């Protein structure tokens, strides 16, 4: 092979040309997320450089449901950021930066995914600092990860104790998004409101008012309760009569929805009044006691009036990450 032939062949190397897949992301996200870091902090390096932190680092990742990615890519991009930030808040942390992996059949398949992520990053004030792009996939897919820091106490779900009360904290000022079980109280909210709500969890942790928490996820209130019980290794009961919800929202829909801002909290009874005082100024938030933790296996019981039924047996693992695993 001649020199010119070699150069021509190198120009056509698939691994080189595939790097052009990064261009759509480069057009969407700011290139200097942390100006104080200078050029070394610019996007496009082999790894993202983050400002030095004081505290314990938190890392979370979410893969978006393929059906949502295909049907509503903008909302999938938005949600990919939102759910990660909620996971960091649930641990009593503050988000630092995000990365993503996006796969599609071509550049057009990524446009709305990237736009949704950029919108969320701007609203919450958390930068996207890197990721991976592939425009030669037979399908669309999105995964987003986040780095955060807990500068105060960590709200591990494993810290819940028998005798703790179970509290629910949810933003009620929303509506169901299209036909999905997603309670959206975020896409129309102001950046100030979004950031204020996320900062509430670290504040509650620092005040010692809450010592364990779980983000209400796709399992809804009842499903998240099972994961909470599994994580701490204690029994958990929920009194359905105590679960407050917005007017006109059916009970079953509320118990199983995925709220944009929703958490289950473990609270020592002696701190219950202080919790209410710290939250009561925000009329958008429901903050109510809905049950409690007790000695015993990881059983979850649901109660109403004089009725009580086992919802989940303690011996039935759900995630596999139990207290003793």
C-alpha cells in the first residue's frame, strides 16, 4: 500500500468517522459547564473534570423505558435527568453533574432526546458533562447517570428503625402526563421552585429531622414501600386513610404513580412537628404521616379503617438488595 493509499484508508476508518456521532450533543450542551476550571473543564476530553467537593460522593444511573424513548423522546430525555436528580436528593445529596449514553438509528433519532435533557439541565441548573453517542443502532435507547455529593448526613434507606414513622412528601401541584402513570409537577414549574424542592431533602437531613428516605419510583407509593422495607430489614405498615392526594385523583392511580417530586421518609416521632414546620410554608407540597416501621421481617401491610392485609411477604425478595445482602 502506497503512502497516499494508506492516508486515504485511514480517513475512511469506521472508528474515526463514528466520532461524528458526537456532533449533535456538541451542538446542544454548553462546552464549559464549570468556567472556574478553565479549558481543562471543557467538554470533549476523555473524562469530565468536576470541581473539588467536601462530602461523600453519590452516583446513580437510570435507563429509560424503550417504549417511552420511542413514543415521547423529549419527555424521555427530560425524565432521564429528573429521576437521577431525585435519586441524589433521596440520599440527602446535591447533584453535581450528569452524563448520558444515547443510541439511535441516525442523527434525527437523537434530536428530541438531547433537547429534553438540555431543558431539564437548564431548569435544574445541573450540567451535562459528557457521555456516549451512537447513531448506527437498530433502536433508540437512553441512559443517564449523575454524580452528587452529600455534604451532611446521608439518608440511606437502611437507616430506618422500628418505631419510626413513615411520611410521604409529594408535590401535588401537577397532573398526569398524557396516558402515562407519571405525576408531572415539574415541566411547568419555575427553576427556582424545582431547585428549592430538591434542596429540601439535604436540609431535612442536616437538621436531623429525617434519617432515611426513598425516592418514590415506578413502583409508586406501595412499591417503593416494599423496597424501603427490604432495604432496612423491618416491617412496614401503611394506613391508606392517611395517604393524602389531590382532588379528583383516583386512589389506585395515586398509589401507583411515579411523581416528579415524591419521597417516603423515615422520621423519629419526636421530630414530626419540626418536619411539618420545615415544609408547611410550601403549599404545593403534601407532607403527611402514612404509616410506620416495626420489628419483624420485611413485610408490608396495608390498612384501612378496621381492615388490614399483607401486601408483601417478608420472605419475598424484590430487588435482591436486602439489609443482610
